[in-house]
C-alpha cells in the first residue's frame, strides 16, 4: 500500500521528485534583463558659469549632482542629497573643504565624501535624535574633469533605468499608468 502511494505521488509530480544535483539551484538569482552599469563622462555645465566658493545643483543621467567649487577654484562633484534624509546639499555651504548640510549641519569631505565630524549635530537635541534614526553614511562622490569649456562628471548613465526597473509595471503602476511611464 505504501509503495503504491509513493509510486502514485512520483508519477503525479514527475521530474519534481527526482533528486537535483547539489550544485543546481531551484531558483535562479540572475535577473533576466538586468540593466548593466555603464559609466560615461557626461557634460553637466559650462565652466564659465561656476564661481569660487559655490554650490551648483545639476542633473546628469537621472541623478542629482552637486558641483562644488572651493575658493581656490578646485571643482568637485558629489550627490546633491544628504545621506541622512535627502536634503538638497546645494542649499548648504562649503567650509574647510567640506560641504555642510543646511538642515542638520553634517559635513562631508568634498574629495572623498567621508563624514567629517559629528553626524547630525544640529539643531540641539533634535539633530542628534533624528541622526539616531539612520546609521552615519558617506556622501557619494564622482570623478569630475574640465574639458574645453565644459565640466564633465563620470556617472553611471543607466542608474535611473536600473532604479526604475525595480518597480512593478503591471496593469497599473503606482502612478496609474499601465505602461509604467511618468506623467
């Protein structure tokens, strides 16, 4: 009786009951159609528009970029969002080779993006409390160069497409369009 039940179950499930080699996985973790990283130099602004000791917001390849110019004229490129809660850093200031977040006073080295000093030091009490909600993070930085009269940044031109590919595009997406597009 037990043998008949086992044979019937094997016949019903077919190859699913066969042993799989240990090296073969039942689930493929490779994302079919994954968007690859594609880094390229992208023009973000004319060098004539930059002034010493300035923070200049720009947009390149689907990313908010901050072009920072020190008093000496050295040009840097970083993300234009504070890693804490996404505050635009172009509203901040440059101080001692760092960009300082206008909301919580967190400072990031312009060349490396490393956190310098205290994470979310201001305003008193509230800054440290909100800083405790997220682990301290560094600011993304990008290679930057001046070519001719242009400032170019080396960015992943597929970053936006890769980000968007992670969202459902079924019958209706979050914005209500069936094709996943934007209004």
